[in-house]
C-alpha cells in the first residue's frame, strides 16, 4: 500500500509517504517555500498546499502520482458543525469548502493523481496515529499504548483521548469546541505580544522568569470535567496583566501571567492523563497535537503522571498529521505499520552535489580528514558552527542535521546566539549531549531524550560549567545523541569533551528570526553569508568565514 499523507488546512502544511507500512519520507512545505509555518497573507494563510514537499516525497521513493494507492487528507469536512459557538462561520464555510475540493486542488498540483483515491481522515485521528502508530515498541515488542491529543482545534473538537490496541484506535473522550487548551494558550500568546499559532514556546520560556500569582483565577476559569474533558470559560487577560505590544519590553506581570498559564496547563494535563490511565491501565502514553510541544508540561506528565513510558511525536504540530493520516490509512488497509525510524525524513544531498553547490557559489572550502575533530576544535575556540548534515528533520526541532552549534561553557554565548538569530534574550538555548554521558550531567527527566521534548534539571555541579545552556530555573531541554544512530555527532561531542572537559554543546536551529530552518545547501550558504557564523560544516566540507569573504 502506497499512501501519501497531506496536511493543508490550518498551518504547517506538510506531506509524508508510507509504503507497505514503512515511513519513507516526510517534509514540511516551509522548507521549500521559505514561508514559516506555510503562512501566506490572508485570506489564504491557512491553505497552502504542500505541492513541493509532496512531489519530493514521491520522487524520493521513485513514485509518481499515478503509483499511489491512497491519499490521506488530515481533515474531514463532514465532521464540522455549522454555527458552533465561538467560531467564525465565514471561515468555517471557507475551510470546509476547501477541504471538500481538496482532490481537485491536488489533481492540479500533482498531474496524474486519481482524485478518487483521496480519503479524509479526521484531524485528531491523524494526530493520534502520528503518535500511537509511530511510537517505538517496549522491550517486549508491545506497541499498545494510550494516546492523548491536544491542540487548538480540529473539525469540531480540540482534544482526543484514546487507546491503541493491536493497531486499532478506541476513542474514549473528545472535548468539543469552543473549549480548547490550545486556543487558550494562543490567546495569552497574542496578549503577551507574540505571534499567535507560532510563538507559544516563547510564553513557555518567559514563564520561567515569573511566579504563578494568577493561578487561583485561572483555576476558577479552566477546569477539568468528569468525562475526560475540560471547561474553559473566557478569561479577561487584561484584568491580570496589561497587554504587551509586539516588540516592547516585558514586565514582571507579563512573566507572572505566563507562569500562571503554564502551571495551570500542566495541572490540567496531569488530570487528563490520570483520567486516561484509569480507563486504560496502559503503561505507555503517546502524545501529539501542538500542546505536546510544551516540553515543560511533558516533563511533568512523565515525572508525576501514572504512565511509565511517555513518547511524544517529534512533529507534534499539524505537520505531523500528514504522517498520521498516511499511517492510519495504511493500517486501515491491512498493512503492518512500523514505528517512525527517526526525524531525518527530509531531503539530503550527496557529497558531490554539495561540492557542486560550493563551487558554483565561489565558496573556498576544505575537506578535513576528521570533520568531527575539526568542528570540535572550532567550538573549543569559541567559534559558532553551522552544521548541515544528512537528511533534514521533520518537525520543529533542530536535532543535529540543520543546527547552529556553540560552546556551552561561555555564559555570553546565550546572548551571542540569540543576537545571531534575532531572538528575545529571555529565551534559552539547548544542549546536545552523548546519551552515555547524559545521566552524569542532567537529572529528573526521561533518558534517553533524542527529540528535545522534555526538560531536565542540570545537576548543580554543572551549573557553573555549562552556563550557556542552564536556564534561569536550572533546567535544560536536552537532546541525547546515540553513537549508533548519529556517529558523526557523537564523535564530535567526544572530541569536544576531550578538548574542554565539557560533555555537551549548544544546539539551536540553523535559521534566523522569522525564517524556517534551512532546507537545501543554498539556504545554508545564505544563512552563513548573512549571519555572524564562523564556520559552516556542510557534508564533509568546512567553509571558514575568513576564507569565504576574501
């Protein structure tokens, strides 16, 4: 069964390809178009078809549109409830019309596609499949798990709680709109002067600087119900903290509001997972939906919740529904779907292709005998390194394929990197660490943690030695690196520790403010040329700034 998955309804348009139950490719359209989250000027901001990513997925597998058996579209217009309270009917009509005509749009974008093979998969079912069917098995090979989906909204709900047994999903609860934890968090994101449906992670970062002094008010307005859902009454945010204008400075009351909302979200999530565990008894939990990118909340679920194993879909946002929709249809057709092999599911280039890019750009470059050691040396000398290796990541995290790396032992590198990327200075930067060293440096969090989806305490003795990656609350959002899976990264970390005594390096995404992570070599060269980056490690080659600008 050859299934193409498509997300093209809210934001983060993406495509994924599943062949005979195996995840072959997945890519986000923003990496091709360079429009972050796939957003265009209104009124078409929500409906960018992933034309280029879909074509690339099929080309990667040697398939054409005519070779597909099914196309999964991760939104079912038949589930929309007209006139639902709190929703803009005009936008609902437009969105539903667009979804109903998806086969025609796709046929135009992908000539040769049979429009009759398109299937609408409910949005939250696609999210659930992206987690429950992609989660790795336990030590005994068991793949059954509970699944929890939380986001802004789907067709008519904002949440799904269910249970995967033998690959089949049983839905136990679904919270109807307009009650939505995701939309609530979006509201406070906008109130705090950040971009809605884009900058929610900034609220999470700002929360570490505040105290949850508005928690009682929020507990009164945001409550869990006995049926596994929740009730969210309107909150007058201005009554708690003055609205912050975009780009303005933040105050103590802004940080306190962020902290209050963050803590209340964590409390509600803990109640929801406890309810789900009581109904399933499953030891394993899979999470998806945009709320699942809240790594602080994930850590409380893992540390205080009843599940012994918590796994989060790395592409938990709507991009992941392209993958989940494809997995759902493949499983529904009888294929034995396999776990997600990793996040490096996007485009990659051969050494020859990369050298051709460098030569055509007139960039002086070298091919060191030991690239990992050469990069470790540059980092030890406090140089900033752009790292472009292998296939690009699927999802919002840079995980050692499209990364900016720096020395974690220099406190000034937090400000330095935020300045390079054009980010707010209150935002933390994260470390990557070899998996076999992680437990010596970090505590109180799931290990291994390969996808940067949990926070860990930095052990006290390392605070002074790793100041760049130790957040104001003493935590870090870590990526653990397995030598068997990422040998080049692991060797670079080993060589860096040999030179500095530090087992981690700073790892942040290779991009600048408002831009998606770099996708192809041209993007990497443009980023290197426009930002104060010292070294570009692209494939087996090194480009050094002093040489590149001559």
